[in-house]
């Protein structure tokens, strides 16, 4: 099966009625100005395959696509849809705010070939949404998700972990994840909160009012979220922030790592091993795994082996091509 690909086009800040506590989209996306329809056409023509683009979606990210000027939104959609009509992409993906979805706008999106809608939900706790100036509620997310599914779009949900106001980072993340599962999305994205320069979050961080989770804590949290979403059959299509947009220089604090997903995958594997070793006396063991996942099972710089050694286990992890992805045996 061909791997799904997005041709991402950023619309920074446009359509947002307010600026959230954590947000500086121009730094996050690397985009400084909103593209014209002509620029969208140029990008699509340059980067989409000339034919048979059935594994591509043209993705409008940033801002809130359904809240921008309606004529501008239609211009962008019409331009992108022309490439769908040529067979150079299979559809269009957008990422609107939950409170900017209604039947009227969904009718327009359906007309112009939108296939996937990712709601920027971020949290499913109203107190956290309010503190971070999101401007929408948990119910807005629920209502929008239900309507999107009724219209037959693929539903994606985006969440942020470690937000200001979350009294227990793990508990709040798990609560949001379980509420996401109840909405039955097709995909999720998980973004650890980082504190950027010139944001409200920077002010509350510098004042000492906000203490972000450490990288180790965030990896533990997101490994648990992976277990929840994997168990529900919901695909995680992104975890962590892009490393190639110059973002590192804008970060004041927070659990950022350029290989964040790999850290979480390794932690998830360690959790699985520990579960199987419950009530097992420390001894020498051999763990066999799928060859393509050998580094994940070992952990970054053999961190999983080191942690198991601290529990008293002399561990050898080796590849076995007979095992499928995520399968493992312990001898």
C-alpha cells in the first residue's frame, strides 16, 4: 500500500478570532505570508506528481481555514480542486477550528473535493481551553466532529499535551484521549506543548506560574496515549513538532526533541516488555523482535536495555524476521 502524503500549504493566523496562549504560527510553520491562489497553483504544479497522485492530499494547515474570508477560501479550494480533477491529488485536507464548522461550510467543502477535516481540538477540558484562550468549548468539538462524520468526511483530531492549566499532565492527556476515542476519529495528531518567544505562554512560564513537563515526563505521557489510540484502531499521523522550520531558535521551554516520536515508540516498547516481565524474577533474557524495529526495542542509545538492567535483567535484544511489527518474544 502506498504511503499517504500531504502537500502542506500554510495559511498563518488567517481566520483565527484570537491568538491562543501557545501560538506563534509563523514560527511553527515557517510561513510568513498567506499564499495567493496563484501561489497555491505554483506549489501544486511543482510538487504534485504529474499523474496518478492517488496517495496525495493537498493540505491547508494553519489559521482556521473555514473562518478566513469566504471568497479567498473558495479561490484556494477551486485552485486545489483543479489538481484533484487532473488526477494529481486524491483530495484536499484542511484544519479548522471546532467552532467554525456548520452545515453551510461543509456543503462548500464537499463541493470542492475536501476529503479530510482535522479539528484543532487541543484539549477536552473547558477550563484548560479557557485558560489558553482557545475560544471554543469541549461541546464545540463534539458537535463539529459529529457533523463532519455525518457528511462523510474523514475526521482527524489534534491534541496538545502539557498545556497551561492542566493540574495533572498525564491525567488530563488520558482524559482527552479517551474523549477523542469516543468521537471515533480516523486519525489524530499529538503535539507536546512548547513555549515559544512572544507568546502568552512565555509570560506565564517566566512568571513561574506555568511549569512545563520534562521531556522524560512527556515521552511517558505520549507512550500511554499511543497505547490508547493503537488499542482503539485510530491512526496517529503525527507526534511532535517539525524539526526543519527553524523552530528550535524560538523555543523558550518545553519538551521538544527532533526525534520525539521515536522516543515515544521506544518507551511504548519498554512498557510492553515490563508488562510481560511482571512477576518474573531478574535473570538473563533474550528478546526477539522484528528486524525493522530493532532500534525501537533497544531504545535510544540502548536506553531500554539500561532501564531493564536497573531492574536486574541481563537483556539481549535480537532480530527475528519471523516476527511481525510490534511482535516480540522473551526467552
